[in-house]
C-alpha cells in the first residue's frame, strides 16, 4: 500500500496508507491507519477509527512517500 502524507486545511497533516495512488479525477481520498507524522493518534478521531475519507476540497496537497519496497535499493558493491 502506498504511504501518503495528506495536508488537511487548518489541521495537522495526516500520515496513512491508500489502496491505490490518487488520480486527478478523484473527488475524495480514503486513508487507512490515519496517524500524525510522529505516529501519535489524531486528536479529533476516535481511537478505534481505521479509515478516514476526506473530500479534496479539504485537502491542500498530498505527498507520496517511499514505501518499504522502494527503500530497498540494490546496488553493486565492490569488495
């Protein structure tokens, strides 16, 4: 699942996963496992919430972060 950082208007940014990359035609974004960037709970969400839907009119922009599979870089090492 791609990891995203969603910058919501007048709120702290939300870190979470999305099932697929956002498309330009989308009108909302669905975020799974929402949390603050430091991993703490979002203060205005219930503790049991696992999925949040934001309309794009409430979103300033979305950052796509590298996932675990993208961080694994294989390169040639000379011994």
